[in-house]
């Protein structure tokens, strides 16, 4: 069963990412001081996360770790 978008957002916030104003429609942008390109999250909180999005978030969290 795929994870929900809200779970990915919790992971980002736990890793120190902050919501940045902007984005079109249902897309949200999360930035971290040590990551050059912010993470973009499409969809609503209750939507199922696609596998590519789960990998993208995991890569961004790993990139933020020293």
C-alpha cells in the first residue's frame, strides 16, 4: 500500500525542510539550507504518493544530511 502525501510531508519537516511560499495549484515547495534545489510535492494530503515521489523525497532527505 503506498504512503500518503501527508506522510512524506512529515518526513520532510522532520528532516528540517520548511515550506516556501509559491507553487502552482496543488504543488508545494519545501526548502532546506543545505539543499540547492527545493523538493516539490504535488497533490493533496490524502492522496497516495507515487513511487517516483517517494524516491524523490528520500533523495532530498539524504542530500540534506551532512
